[in-house]
C-alpha cells in the first residue's frame, strides 16, 4: 500500500526536521510504502541542509510555492498535486509542528483494513491548550452543530483513500475549509481517538482570531442550512424578548448578524477556478530523498 503524508510548512523548518525524524522512527517495521510531500508556503526562512538517511521513508519531496497562500490552501494544493502527479492509495495530511502526533500515523494505517475504503479522521479526545482555549473550542463545535447540523470533531489530521481525495479536489469548498469540505462530501467517516500534541518549538499558532475564522469557514461550507436556522432563531428570539427588549437582549442578534456577514464573505473563498490553477503556484520541487 502506498501512503503519502502531506505536510504544509511556513517558516518552521526546525519543527519539520524533527517531525521527519519522528515519522521515520515510528514507521519501523511498517510494511507499506510511505512517502512525504511537504508544501513550503513561500517561507522566507531557508531550510537547513541536513544529511539524513530516513531509511523508513520511501521518498521526500518539497513543493516550493511562489506566493504564500495559507495553511488550508497549501493542503488543498498538496491534495491536487498528489492526485494528479503521484501514485498512491491513501493520503494523510498533518501539521508539521508536532501538534499532530507522528505516533498516530500507525493507528490510521492499522485501521485501514477495517474501513472498507472509507476515510478515517482523528477525533480529538484531548488537547494541550489552556482551559480558556479548550472551552472556546468546545463552544465552536457546539455552534457548528447547532447551526449546520454537522458534528465536526476533527481537523486536517485524517487518512483519505484515493476516492475521497478525488472528491476533495473536485469540490470548491476544499479551497476554503478542509474539514468542512470533507464533512460535506463524505457522510460516513470512521474515527479514531487522537490526542493533540504540543508544538516541538515555540507557542501554538492557533490564536483566538484564527479559531473564530476556522469556525466560521467551516460553517460557510453549509451556509444555506446556516441561513435557514439563523432565520428561525431570529424569529423565535424576537418573539421571546419582545416584551423585554433592550440593548442587552439585542446583543445575540447583533452577534448573529455579524456572523451572517462574515460567513457570507468567507464563502467567497470557494473559488474553483483558483483551485484548478493552484499547481501553477509551484515554483520548483526539491527532492530530499527519491527512490525510483
């Protein structure tokens, strides 16, 4: 079985170097062809040249982007590249900073034989952030479920069969939100428990602003359902507060209207034309290890 591990990176080569070491050590005695494709999102910090063997990794390629396009679109570009240019059975997208734990790659691969070709997602059972961030993350999941009817308890760390990758690269929502797109095109997802690791170096890059944008981007994939449920909520809420209307009681409506505007704006990111042309953003391809 041929498995491609897809890793986006921007100015964090130290973490990616350690991740490759950890991936290599965790693939010991795993009888599959595991290759790595790194999407370099136009980093302005050069990668340190290292002479390592990586005896358990079949090949490693770095796709250097011309312009920075963001974490999610790097993954989308990587999926398109792998689907069109590589021979593979499964793709495992994962963060390059250690927060997606390399020891769980085996868990994905061992699960494949029992899934009948269905995509596997790493469902977060434990996170490493502080209590405030964890609370906000749980709130994000609850709001997403309430306004879209979709339970999304996973991020990029998944294991996708070729059939799902094909659907992803032909779905415009992938250019906007990976997890939202995956939930949209696949109703039957197999989950395994996944523990959110700690970054190898430096603090987490997931700020509250990015969490809010991440949440709204997912909801924007299901914006029709969101708009219908929002309309119902507004009608019911006005009915219940009409005898006690005030600036304070009107705040939920203000926040919801702001969310409607933001989600409508984020939905414009679903651009199939840009997605189709994404491989033209590849400046060059660096082969760290190649066995052909």
